[in-house]
């Protein structure tokens, strides 16, 4: 009876042993290091390369604003004025003061000349002559002070008129007639010259470990087929703590004629990655606590567990930083059924 049971047990186990000895059909790929291209696109804003906030040096009530956003102005053009009644009155008073000081100076000079002539003839005293000289020196000081007062009055009147410092484009108007403005309060935003930049807020993670490539392809949002070139000019060293982004400034080398300041633009960069071996995520296994993959010996078609180093994880695949050479056969599907020395064959061969 025991012999029969042993015989039945052998019959039951024999098919399993036979299957275990047969090669297992698995997915196999050949490791090959490739340099991938990664394309990133972000939306930014066209801004002035040389922006300037124009303001009155003195405060007052706005009398007139002569320009609006989008206007082109030449150097020295009048942009706005504030009421100048007080400054005009101060100028007239300074002019009168200078005229009076000039007359007093001429009179003092003539008196000194007369005292010198009288002293030579002995018709006056040294004290009278010296007093005339002192009076002239005082008159000279008063005249100089009156001239300085006139210069200040002229400057104060000139400060009531806001002029364009260079050829520029008005990008923003922030004051209106009748409004009271303070000294140095921004009145107009100007873009000096014709240079334009595009500013992008780039997520910090995209810049981790490497700077963006210098060349950027730009396009208008409403005309994506019209592309123009840009070049990275500046990468901010600071990260915005609120958004986690870094400001990247791109110089627009040849701006389109219809590109306006403040208009949204799309910037696209192509990053050439370092050559790495990439495998399907199903190829991942482990050797203890370390990542590994099953590699196939092409001579015997047996597998062995091989440790690898992972660069990063991507959707549907893993990118390795080391551990595999080009041409190595790697199991991708069926790795959970493998053990060292197990014979395999490519699933494509079975089909």
C-alpha cells in the first residue's frame, strides 16, 4: 500500500518538475544608452529691457497728462505737468531780487572807485575807503546768493514739467489731471529704447542641478506658428517662497513689430539629456535593499540578478545612472518568476 502511494506521488510531481526545467518565456530588451530630448514650454510676459518709472521731483496737483499707454515719445518730449503758480511767483521774486542785488553791487563798485580816487588826492580817509570796500564785498555776496536763488527757482519751475529722458514707449499711465501727487511718486512707466525681454517664472524643480539652455524659442499665444528667437540673459539667484519659482529673463533678439509690452508669450526650450539606459518599470527587482534587474547570459540563456543605480523615475520607466553596459540583455516581463540560473527565452520567440 505504501508503494502505491509513493508511485502516485511521483506521477503527481513529475509534470511540475518538467515544467520547471523548461525555459521560461519572458520579455527581454537590450540595454542601450540614449540621450533623450526633454521639451519644456512655459508662458511668460514681454517686458521692457530698460524700464523706468518717471516721477515729478516735487509734489503738486496734476495740471495735464499729455501721453497715454502705448505712445512713442522722443527724448525731451513733455509728458505731464503739475500746477506751477507758486513756482512762477517764486521765479519772478528771484528775478527781482537778482536785479536789486545787481544794482546794489554796481553802486557799491562805483562807490569804491570814487573812494579810491579821493584817497589818492587826499580828499577822504582810509577808513571811508575801507568801508566802501567792505560794502562791495557784502554786495558781491548778496549778488551771488540772489543768483543761486534764481537758479533754484528756475529748477523748481522746470521740475513741474515731466520730460522724457530718452526715446521711449509709455507702458503705463498712473496719474490723471487734477490728482495730487507727491514728490517722486511714480507717474508714468516708460520703456527706454526698443529692447524687449520675456520674463518667465520657472518652477525650481526644472532648474535643479542645471541651468536652462541659452537658446529659447518664443511665440505669441494667439499666433503660435510665428516663432522668434530668444536668449537667456539672467537667472535669478532667489526662489520666490510663495510660488516656488525662479525668475528667468530672456532677451528677445528680434521682436516682432506687433509685439506689445505686457503681452503673453510662450517660451520653449529643448534640453539634451546625458545618455542613460532607460528600462520599463516592470524590469525593476531588488537585491537585498538595493535596486537590481535580471540580466540574461546570451550563451546559456540563464538569468542572474544584477545591481543597478537609478538616476530618476519617469512615467512608465526608470532611468539608470550606472550598472549596465550597452548590449546587456535585461528581463522586462516575468521577473517575479525568476531565480538565479533559471533558463529563459524571449517571449517573441514563443509567439
